[in-house]
C-alpha cells in the first residue's frame, strides 16, 4: 500500500480537548483531535450518513455525531456506539517542528477496514445461533466476529431478505427516496465473507433449553452452544369487524412497506389508525407524496402519552399544516367494504370514507415460540440481566428484552432501533466471552413534519417537565423529571446539545432538576468543562 504525508495543522491550532476537520481531497476528510496533549487523526466523515464529524461533540476519548449519536474512539477509530456499522480509519500522526503531519494511505479510505475473524471450525467447533436478523441480531453477529469468535454463526429470520434498515421503511422508502437495495444494512457478500450464515424464510416454532436446540415450522432443528433471541416485534392488528378486508395493512417488514407504497399510489383517501412514531412518520411520508391522510387515534394529541401534551400539540400543528387530518379520542367500531375496505366507522357513528387503512397501533414481542421455556415474563418479553443474559447460554436483546436500566434501576423494555443495536453489541461481546455490562443511554430520533426531533434517556412516566428554549419557535429542550431525577431529555434544533446531554447522562454528570429550573445552560460547554477537569485531575 502506498502512503503520503500531509501537513494538516500547526501544533498550536488545537487546544487540549479540541478537534478540527481537514479536507485532504474532494469529499475526503481527516479529523484531528488533541487529547491529553497528544494528537490523533481518524476519518473525518461519519460512515452512517456521511456528515462531517467536526460538527459533533468531543467527550474524553470519544467523538459523538449529533444526528444519530454514533460515537467513535478518537485514539483508534473503533466504533463505540451505533447506529453506524463501521468504525473510522486511524492514521499515524507525527510532529515535525511546528507542523502536525498525518500519514494517509493511497487510495484514501475513511472507514475502518474490517479486520474481523472468519468461520474456522478447526479452531472453534461451537455453533452460536441468533434468532432474528434485525438491529440486535445483525449487531451481535458482527460483534462476535470483531471479538475473534471463529465458530459457526447462524442468523435465522422468517423474512426473505438479509438484514435491512427498518427505520427507512416509514421515512425514505415510503417517500420514494430509497429502494430495496438502499435499505440493506450490508451487501450479502459481507455475510458470506465473514462466515455468517443467513437462514432466510425459516420460522422458529420452539426452543428446547435442555437439548439446546431450535426447531422450525417446516421441520428440522439446529443445535446451539449459545443462543441469542432477538426476534423483535409483531405489529398489532385490529379485532373489530371487517379487519380482514383487503387494503388494510400493518407496517413492520419490508414486504409490508412494498404493499403499502404500491396501494397508496392509487388511494384516494388513506386512514392511519394509531398515532405511534411509525404511524406518524408514515403519515408524513405519504403527505410528502401528496396522498390524503386522516389519522384516527385514541389519544387527545399525537404522542401525548410518550412525550406529554405540550409536545404533542406541536406535532399536531405541524402535521395539520402538512395536510394531515386528525380524529382524536376516537374508538374504532368497524371497517366496511365489499372485499376491500371502503370506510372506517367510529364508535360515535361517524363514517370516514377510505379505500386504504394502515394500522399503526404498536407491536408486541415476537416470542410465542418461547412459551414452553420458562423464559417469558407476563407481557411476553424476556427478562435479562445487564449483560443481556436470560439463562444458561441464552441471551436476549432488542424489542423483546426487559432489562435493568443502570441509571435508575427500573426494569425497562424499549422498542428503539439504536437501542436494539446497542443491546445486540453488548450481548455479542458477552457471548464471545467478554464481561461487559450495558452502560449506554437509550436514544431515538424522528424526522417528521419539519421537526428533527431527538430524545435521550427513557421516561415511561414523569412528575414534571422542565422546558428550556421556546416550544412555539421549535427551538427547545425539555427534561422529564421523576423523583427529582432527570430520566430523559428531548429537543428540536439542538442536536449538539442533545448529544452532549447523552454523554452527561452516560457519565452520570447531569445537572439536578433544581439547577435546570433556575437557569438555561450550554450543555456542550458543560460537557467540555467536565472533561477538562478530568484531564487536569489525571
């Protein structure tokens, strides 16, 4: 491999704890970071969506990209937190006089090359089985190989395609901005190259924890040495009369999205039942394509239960501006039609003409196949410890896992894509023999109706909401307080601050509710000052 050396900066251009991006060629950047008096150079563009990392926040030895909160080790480029699948390339740095010189390869590569293990049965004859090929399952499979596991990895899914980016289904795909190839997480060659066997269209019907085997609907079993259950969720259907009519859809899989997109091309009026995040993202995407949409929901405002009425009213206003109609505090009575749906009838007797209905009423754990294992909690989820272990040689992660939230001690189950990836990585590490407890902070994002909304932490209920900024101007951070503790924060137009808040939560250095009530704060500066004190103490 050929290399070239580039003078990117002078030694006094960066203070300790600062970073700066340097363009070394068109669309090719290096991020220079100074930590504890030493310079480090890594790829300057986030592999997830290609944004420049100098717009992120620096926290100790990690840089956090503020859009979706992927984070990287500045000393090595290693991935610290998803949703990125790749780490960053790391480049040699040397000082000559006043010059900071970075040695980069030709051709230049900003992502970290995957120096990960392959299947070598002569070295390791074990078989690790992963049920589910979503966020958690895919993350665990890659993590196992990164950690040096050379045994057999079998990833099982009832779907007919390799792992894909489910959040795109209600956003870019539904808007017509992405296609079947564009939603794939990895090309199929990636799995072949690293010896990750994809068992497509295989429906699991049982697990025998004594024999350590998994059985399939169409016959056959597979034995495991370790098992990860990451089977995700099943979209809730309606049980009102007429629910079996044609053109009534749920959105969970890629095939669901294909059917909805195709049917919506000809629909004259679409009814969305439910106001979940998936439902409202889909409604927004359909409006972007000028499709008529009415949302029927039991709530008084969208997301009132999840975010509170103040934020719910903002979402409502913005969606209405986009042309979405709402029927609030509404109960379904029945669907009407001859073969296909023609109307939605409410308990009040109101009849809404519709030639297409999408049910966005949430999901429940896809765990029926575990009913005889003793692993299930009353809600159908699987209880795990902070290493995502559910039993001897059995792990669970993602939408089905109820886990101890390390900051609050509460048992939680969270249906977020990035959280599932975090959990899959932790489960993979521990299956590979490491001893890593979950110490991440949940995070999710949604882009809809002009909001670029970010949420960190998790609050099922709260005593108080503290508002910083201006809700009506769509420039705000809100804090969810319970028992005088900050459980979560959410914001719009405050990406860097929300990224800094996640880091402060991870470091357990969030201000108290009293401090937040009394004054506004610059959380990026607060994080920077905290890290400065840590460096000085070291």
